[in-house]
């Protein structure tokens, strides 16, 4: 299915929605009836301990793993991805934990890899190098990376800048949703700030953004909604209005108390159980 086959997305339609999605590894559910709504212009942070199902959720959204039960909808249309290419074609871009670039190629080459612009008509058509350089600089500035030399090799990019390049590329090529698997490599505060700026730029451009992270304070700083996973199930689906940074940190540090505390919050806010 191509993006052209999807209907125009009304403002109230979720960019991506999961309805009771279950994924099994043998008889063991890695995800168990997970439901979530990813709205345009909203950042959803996915938190949970190792083994909670975060990586499986990323695999489903990115097209690497087909769900066994439930529904996955993009712009209101049920889909069953067969590949990561199909997910990208429908506007879901993924920034992987260990983001790889072609280190010897220039930054602009990495930005357009496989989709280089051309000008002229056949047989005189040629690569539009100047246009590609200018577009790369503009796109990177859009996510907060300025003063960039697009002819530098990609190996010159620091942690945070590489992820910002992936976000800028997703914005340029018309993604509707952005899935970010938090980098495993530790970043300085400055690099985290730069990457956070790119994430906020994606939200400002109307993308539905999913950030998988183990850092509850960082999540509360950038997130609008928090999807808490435990043992493959949704243990909480909260917003910034429901919980402050200290409470979110306590939930993540509480182990088995995560579900208990979330149940208490849900009792105070019954509408949470309906999301």
C-alpha cells in the first residue's frame, strides 16, 4: 500500500492507532492487547523496564514485526505491514537506537540517500548538487542544527546531530509519524538538548512523535502523553496534566508498584481507562 492510497487525514483522525495489538514469541506475549492513540502534533513517550515490550512496539510500528492480533491503523486505515519499506511508504519514519550513517559520504548525500534530486530532462538530466546542499542546510536548520557544512563527511556529525539528521530527513520527505528509539550511546547535555529541539520541531510540524526512553524526567520534559508498559501490557496511559515529573519517576522506579499506583490514578481519573 502506498501513501497515495490512504485518505486525507482529518484533524481529528489519529496519525497511528493501535487497538488491542498482541504480538507473541511462541506462546509468550511480547505485547498483550496494547492500545494507544498517536495524535498529530503530540509527543508520546513510551517507558518501561527491560522486557516490558518497548522494542516489540517499535518493531510493529516500523514494519519489522507483524502483529498477531488486534488492529494497527494509519490515518484511520487498518494495515498489516510486510516490511519497513511499507511503513516508510505510509509515512512512518523510525530513528533507530544505533543510528548508522554512511561515514565516508557527505552529509547531504546521507540526507538524500536513494532520493537525490536532479534537474534537466533526459538525456541531459543530472544531479542537482547545489540544490541538494541548500536543501540539506535548510532542513537541518529547521530542527536546530545551524552552521552546517553539507560537504563534510557524515563521520563529522556528533551524537545528537546524527539523530537530528534523521528527524530532518523525515520532515523533508513528508512523514506523518516519527518513532524514536532512544540512542544507547550517552549524550552530553548539549547533544540531548539539540536532539530534543529536533523532536519538538517535528511535533510543531504536526507529526505524531513516539519517543522510547528509560529516562522519566526527560520524558516529562518533552512529552505530552506517557505510555507505561510492564510485561507487555499497558500499565498506564497518562498525560502531563495527570502526573508530574517526580510521580512519573516514582512510577518507573517502583517495579511492581507501577501497576498499583497507575490503578490508583485511574480510579481518580476514570477517563484514563478509556484511552
